[in-house]
C-alpha cells in the first residue's frame, strides 16, 4: 500500500506501523475485499424460525457460540445483526 506513513529502521530498513496505522491499513483492505453474501432458507429450531450463520461470517466478525448479538430492522426489508 502506498501513502501510509511508517517508522523505518535506520539499520535494516524494516517498516513498523503504529496501531493507528494498522487500523487505517485494515480499513483500506476492507474496501477492496468482496462482501460476504450468502443465501439461506429459514428453518425451524423447535417451533421457532431460525437462520444458521455460515462459519466464514462468524469467524470474520470474531463471534463464537454463546456470544450476544443485537438484531433489529432497518427499514421494512433489511434485518441487521450486530455483535455486542
């Protein structure tokens, strides 16, 4: 990546990034990464509707079984799931 300032070792030339710079790099990479999009059918867990999340999405967000999420509607056709 270009135009991201870094600290350069005067002896060996290795580049070192601060935590703020690493965050900026990750944000830039995410802009180019394809969005994960899958199609799922609503199934039943007991007598309630359920949607199983793909492992790739769960891992990307950093969730694991037992973690809590917030689920809400955004408009009339968008369901949003956000980790707490």
